[in-house]
C-alpha cells in the first residue's frame, strides 16, 4: 500500500479526531516533512485536511473523484477483490484494460476504474453510456478455478453483491433481471458484462465489467432511454458518494467471490432468486434468431436459467436477451 493510502486510512480511522504528525511519521516510516508534503499533494487534489501545531491532522472532506489510494484506504484489507486498484481519467473500455492486464499476468483481484469511457459496452454489443464523474465504470479481473460453464455463477454473485451494496448505501431496494441487470422501480440502474478466456475444460480468466448509473440526471440520458433507465440520484433525490459506494461494492464482491470459491454458490443463488424479477415470470428469450417462450422457474447449480417452455420442456439458458411479459 502506498504512503498516501496509509495516510488517508489513518485519517479516516481517526474519524472526527486528529492524528499528530509524529504519529503519522512513525506509522508511515517517513519524516514529518514527508508527511507534510503528502498532505499538501492531497489538498491539491481537493482533500480538505486541517492541520494545527497542537492538534495534528484531521480529514474534513474528500472530493467527488475516484482516487486509487483513497479507495484502498476506505476498503481496507480484502481477500481478493480490490487488493490492487487502478483509476484512469478516461479510457475506451475498462474491460479492455483489464483484458490487457490479464494477458500481462497480473494477479486476480485487480480493479480498473475509469471516470469516463468513450466506448463502454454492455451485453450483446450494446453501447453503455459512461459520462465523466457521474457513475461507476469498472472491471474486475478474476482467475477462478472452474469450468467455462460455471462462470455464470460469477455473474449471479456479482449481481447479488451489487444489489446488497446499493441497498446498504442508498436505502433503495434493487431487483435483479436475469442475467445481468439491476432494476430500481422497473428501470435499469446498473449492468454487468462477464467476459472470459478459457480452454475446453478450464477458465484462464474472467473479467466482470460493471456499470452503475450513480449521479446521472434525466438530461444525461438520451431521450430513447429515459423511460427504461434511471440513476441512484434520480431514485433517491440525493447525490450519492461514488467512492463510498465503490468500496461497498468491492467489499461485497469480495465476499460473494469467496463464497463461490468455497463451494457455497447455493446460498448466493438463494439470495439472487429472492431479488430476481425474472423467476416465476412468463418471458420471451431471444437467442440470436431463435425465440423461446416460457416461464422462468429457477437457477441450476451452475447459475443458468431454467425456462419451462410452452411445450413443457425445461430449457437450460446461459445467455440471450430476456423480455418479461407484463404481470396481469
């Protein structure tokens, strides 16, 4: 962990209290002059840090930006997800950056954030709107010991983790639409794109791309999306702390990834079904040129959707586009 991350963690741990320059210097293993220099740099970034000769240092406020050292300081120790965090001001797609890191041999758990994406993408090649400073656009690199057909479990786990984090930070009650959408009041607020590299019977790596519409206003959405998309700000009426939400999501992702790796996917799937708007509903599934009409019954052991067709057959579905029929 960097000096800035340790410094911010110390200030955050102190809460409303202050930490002396001597204590910080000893903790960080640097001089008091070096502490002062780092504080000055953090102030330049927008951190309001009070300093007094007899009071020490106290963090009063933080800017609305994603700063890797601060995210690490907020997050604290994790098992896998978030032990390495990288933030870019702008990129084409965070999934593309994570893919490059995967091929460079970077360990699993690295998270790549971007304040803006120029070509953010969702499932089925759809464009994902990613305006600067308004949302959370990030990707997580994982290297699970599993078969390719089992990676649907990770999408399920990511959806439950994302829903839990949003609920804890906003008080909203998100619902999950299979396989990857987070809905609030029936409108999409977040999505997950799972991409993988695999051999016939083993996964090399998985990239979870996550987009959350955090502080977008109605004007930020194109006219054709305003009836189907929303943001946390629109639903709560308040600006949401993006950095705090980001760390909550990473914490919950780490928790659910650990549960999947320990063979506890059934517990994750149970939570998913409680939040899912798809299970128990009549649905139309589009798989390329093929259309399947039926009723979504449950998930199987690998996280695939089990759809009972009009003809009584049980179809196991791992992809496609789902349109839910209206409830009577």
